[in-house]
């Protein structure tokens, strides 16, 4: 049997994830012609990179955004995918 406190914690976390996904999607909608990477979104929106990556992956699976092209990450020098809203 699942305890009430566990259910409440799950529901709270679920709402936070939904909220972050919507915030990121709305952000990308506001700037459709910019070449944002996950790191850019994390920096601008002040959301931890691990949260941004998870929400972006969810949006990709939903078919709302795609990865196209690459851009150099200013911290690591590694190529990162640029995101585009569909």
C-alpha cells in the first residue's frame, strides 16, 4: 500500500515537471528563430541543466520540438544540438 505522504510527494513533483516543461515550451515559442541549446535554456531560465534536458527530451518525444544543427557549448567546447519548435 502506498502511503499518503508518498502520493503527495509524487503529485507535487509531477506538477513541477509539468510546469517546467510548459515554461520551456513557452520560452521556445516566444523566440522561434533563435538557436537555443539545452545549456542556453538552462542559463537564461535559471533551471538546472539536468531538469532542462529531461523536459526537452519529453517535448521531443511529444513531437513538439526537434533537434537540428549544432552549436559549440561555451563551457565545454563540445558541440550541442540546437532546438527548434515545430
